[in-house]
C-alpha cells in the first residue's frame, strides 16, 4: 500500500473514532504496516485448499461462496442473502485468514456467538473470542487485551457493546481488517428483528475507509428489507442473493383449536418423529406449560426462554447440541442462536409474526441436508397474541413526553437506571424511548458517563415511521395467516414471499405430497390425560436463581396462576376482601405439592416472607403447612425497614430498590447449613423472594426452596 493511501486510511479511521466514540484515537493502524499482508496468500493458499484442509469440507463451495470470499479479500462490501444452512459464516471465517489483523463480527445472538466461537477455535484453528455480558468485566478485559495484542483473528461482540466504556477504551488500540454484520436484517426498521443499536453501526460503516471489507449476512430479507440494509451499508455494496428453496424441509399446517388439541397432537406425534427438535411458542408461560406436559408423557424435554438464567440456557444449548433432548420448547429466544445441523423437526405451537419469522425459525431444521418436518399448529385465535406484541412494540406518545419532562428537570443529565427509577418504565420500553429520542435529536447521550441530557431542539416527535411500520407488521401477520389457509405449495409461498420467482413446487409439503403427513388421531386416553393436566396438574414454575458459585434459591412451584382461577380467587378473598386466614384447601394443596415435587426428605425448616400489608396471613399459612408436613417452622426472618407493596411499583429497578437490604435473620445459627422451604403468597417479579433467599443464604442456610400460592402470569421485564 502506498504511503498516501496509508495516511488517508489513518485519517478516515480517526474520523470514524471521533464520530462513533467522541474520544481521541490512540492506536488503530500502526505506522508502516501493510494491510494486505497475511500468513495466507491467495496464490499460495487458494480457497479450495483451505476449504479442504482447514475447514474439512471436501464437497466444494456452494455457488457464490468463493466469489464472496474473493470480494472481501479485495476490500469490497458485500450483502449476502442466503438461506439458513447455506454456509454464510464460512465466508468471513475463510476471508479472515487472508487478512492480517482482526475481524470483528457484530451479532445479536449470544448462543450463536458461543457456537461459532467454539467451532472456530476447536475445529478450524482460528483464534477467536467473545465479549459479552456472559463474562465478568475482568474476563472481557482480558479478551480485549488479547485482541489488541494480535492474538485473535475473530472477535464476536453484540452491537450494544458499542456504548460500553471498556470496549471504547480497547477498540482504539486494535488493528482491524474486516467488519461483519451478522443477522443484518436487524439493521432495518422493516426487518423482522430490528435492533436499535444496529443503527449505530452505520456511523462506523460511513467512516471507515472504502476499501475495508464489510460483510452483511442474513437469511431473511425481502426486497424492502434488502433496500433498507443497502442504504445503511453505504455505497457500492455487492448483493449476492441465493434461492430460498429448502426441498429437504417437509412443511405442513394442521388446523387446530386450543391447547387441548395441540397437546394431544404433540404427545401422539412426537414419539414417532426421528431425532431431536424444537417447539416454538409465543410466550414464556407456554414454553413451560408445553414442556411440563410432554415431560409428563415421558419425553426428554426442557424449556428455554429469556427468563431463565444464562447458566441454565447455556446448559440447555449444550444438551440440545448433544441430542440429550427429544425436544426443547422455546420462545424465539432460541431462534437463530443455535447452529445445530441435525434438527429433525420444528413445530410452531402458535402462529408466528410473519412469513419471514416463520422461514427463519423453521430454517433451523435440516441444515445437514437430510429431511426434516416443519409443522405449524394453526389456531386463528393465536393471532391475538401477535397483535398484542405489535400494538405494544412502540411506547405511547405520552411516554416520550414523560422522559423529556424528567430530563428537563434534571439538566445535569441522568443515566438509564435513574430514569427507570423515576418513571417506572420497563427496561425494554425505556431503551426504545431513549433510542428514538436520540435518533430524532431530542436527547444526547454522553459516551463517558452514560448520562442522557435534553437538547434544545424545537418541534414535535415524528411518529409517522412508527405508524407505517405498525401497519406493515399487521400486513405481515395477515400474510402468515394466508400462508396457513392457502392451498398451493407451502414452500413455494414462502420462497416467493422472500423474493424468489413464483410458481415453485417443493414436492414434499402437505399440499405437494400429502402422504408425507398421515393423519394422527388422538386417543381417548390422551384426551383424558390432557384434560387432567390442564385442569389440575399444570403448576406455574419458579425459576432457579443464582449461579453455582453464588446460589440464591432453587427452583420451586406455585399452586396456580393469579387472577381468575379458583385458587387465585381464594387468595384475593383473604388478602384483599377480609375473608380471614387462607382457606384449608390451599394449605392441603400446598402440602400435597411440596410432598410430591420437592425433595421433602431433605427440607429441615420452613420460613415465611415477612409481610408488607397482609399482617400474619403468610406466617399463619406457613405454620399450618409446616404442621401438616411435620416440619419445623422458624420465625427467624424479620423486616428491618419499611417497604412498599411490590405490586405498586412498576419496573425492575423500583422493585429491586424496594426490597434491597430490607430483611434480617434474627438467629443465624438456627438455619446454619439447613435446607429451608421459603413460603410467600404471591410471586410477581420475584425480587422479593430473591432478596429474602439471598439474606437466608448469607446467614448460612444450606439451600433455599421457594413456594408461593399463586404466580402472576405476566410481570415486568427482567
């Protein structure tokens, strides 16, 4: 590279750093470095040789893979729109070997980052690492140090880390050869999984030298999304679009009504399905419910959603990869994040949000090229759930005014957590509000202290784009309903929707080849089992909290969901309507559940959560349960300061603040090394139960098992 070119590159990188981070550059490109040098050369180590020797692939490149790699090595920008399982990650993995320095991969998916990183290190011998919230500050700092020292070829990171001070400090010292934007549809407001932080990558792409290779990757971009991505990626972007056809996936739609029919079908059909699969559901509650029923039917099953601890989610991912489950029931939290080639079936328990969502999620199956089943259990009433998600995707206009008012009265600036504490907005809503206000130049975020301050901008917030996007999402929901009801090839409908020529027939779906999907009738025995489960056996689960090193409490149960259930009405009568002590029925039901679902032989004592306003109701209930179970009750837990009722508070920050440090164990030696059953009446966000459990553990308890009478079906974001 000529000296003038190097000077221009360093100048443009400095420009990027100032735009993105607003701090001075200390080191990005070293003086005298030739950016085209690498231990691998195109002539001496052609891609075909690396493919066989380094990546252990002897079948050759898929059409388009080699040209993408060559374009990246030549310093071009490429958007690759290719079906799931096509081998998009191979493109940047191989191209990175021809680059002298670091390739940064921005990805929103922790699970996928973990899988790709492990594969690169252990199979392809490409030094790789991850920076994410899964690791401690010290671990992330060590990883960034390795990146600066040139010990890594690939660094995986979430776009949200662009605002992290540790990242900002170390990125200035890195020599960067290539940038990859995985799941590039997340950069588009029209994409099915738009992430506001992806928009901040635009500043990076605008500022880096034009000959810096950039690769955008997605499996789900129709023409509208493609055009939006190209606007964000800059000029002269080469688009490589492949066919969306997946003939090895056998698609079908079953028209059903309600949970009873869905569960009956799953219990009858899944034992006959080969291999391991995933059932996608719309809510956390349903993931737990479906998994509980299938487990009762003898299947190896677990559930996966964002409410489970990272440690537990990683364990489930690993077991799924090793085929230790028949099925995992999951929200779209599992979604794109698992790179498992031999998923043999995908079932959608609820209608997804759009054909694009459906194509993406069912595309996790059959990535090895062998046959796989993809079933949609279609109940038209399920669209109510998706309509709720769409209507709540953007906050109310009044919420924006609230944030602006709070910042106006705090001209010194506030951090996100402080705004949450004042407003009561959930984390999800607040981040959307702040991102929108920042994009429209109503607020400014200080990159160093992470405070938001009000800008002196005139005018009104523009909501026109939000309304357009909402209408588009409603149309897409209608499109997936049309998919479920139409009578032509299912795969042909999806591929045409994603930009392929119309008229394709797969020859394997429920319309093209009906004998691939023989009718499965539900037996009388199974119908009775489902009715019993839904009526009596299905109990809400309380998630285990803490880590192996710092446990908080074990998993537990509630008798019922709160609200309109019979048990919920009994709780409400005693707690809010003056009906007196909790009913005997609740005591006996609690004792039965504790006997059958807890390690009853190991529990030494029962403790109750101190009251806020309900007087002695919970203590009286816990004493009666202890008497029935013949377990000692200990009145050792006290409250050392006043707290509000958790239901009066609105978000995680307020609820954590409300109970933090509010409890004390009067006689620590009474619970030292003993297994405690902790009882409360209602489980909502879980912060009360966690704080009391944490206090017990710090006082010396061996283990804590939680139990509550009811649990709310929906709570604040965690």
